[in-house]
């Protein structure tokens, strides 16, 4: 999701870090060294890349998302494969909403946040949060762990039914109900979140405390680099 990367977290950190790295000029189907398409590593993965559509908290296709593809650093993709195998044995596919995110996409979020009148997606994604507080509450930040290539937003799909598990709130819903440990969800919803969390932690990821869908690789290969090549 757009957010931040607290100590236990995942997504982004307000600290500056290095300047965004574009990487080399890419052919249509090539990636910089060290990055892979997740579908090449995990054939069973499902994709619903929300930022390549208008169904997201901004309500527009986000800069840098030229195709609905999931890209990760190779190490993160291999760790995610381990989680996917654990979950497959339990009867679940993983579905990815976002993976690598170009810095230009984060910049798009920042521009959007500066327009107080653009709230067309508020009812669906942040009904109880004032848009002006999104940075203060760490839902948005100027640097995202996604741009380092080792953070992923995902959920679970029941193999037998093809349906997503009920997690109590949707992807990118900005509010307390999306937090780990919230009292606003049912025991069954908490159980579903824990299935995902336990597999991801076993595979080497750490959860974001405010976003049940958001996980960052603990030993990420590019901890100080924010990449900006497009998703295509």
C-alpha cells in the first residue's frame, strides 16, 4: 500500500536514502540485473495489480505502471516462492496487488496528497481518515520499501473455491481495521490473516503493523536504493 515502513514494517520510510535509480534503458520485456517477474518464479501466483488500474485510493492509473505485472528483486521472489509453497500445501494460492513500485509512482501519490479536493475514492479506501493526515499517520511517505524491490502486497485465494479469503478489510483500506491485532475483525478473519502472516514470516518477510497485506523481506538486497524503472 502507499504507507510507511515502521521498525517491524514493510512499505516505506520517510528517511531519504539514496536517490532513485532508473537502471539501464530497458527493452519491452527486459528487467535490470537482479530483478525478475514473479510469474516466472511462481507459476501459480495470481495478479491483480491495482495501480495499473483506476481501482485504487487515487482513482487513476499510477505513473510508472505500464502493465499489470509483478516484479521483485530475485531474492525477494525466491523467498516469496517459499511462502507460496507453504501456502499451497495448505490449499491456498497467493494473489499479488503490488510488488516493485517505481519512485515515480510514489511521487504521484505525493502530488495527489497535496490536492485536498481530490477525494473521489475516499468512501472506499479511507472513509475515516482525513486526507491531510495520511502522511502524519504513516499511510504515505516520500520513500517506499516497494521501490527497493523487496516488498509485496498480497492476499490468499482458496484453491478449492477460487475465492479470496475474508481478511476483514480490503487491500489498501486505510484504517484501524486493517491493522494487525485489531479488535474490529472476527476470529475467522484474524485466523485468515494469521495464515498469511505465518507463512510469510517463515519465508523471511516481516509484516507491516498497519497493513495486513504488506510484507517486506528482512534481508533485502537493495536496502538503500530506490529504483525508478517502469513496470512493463
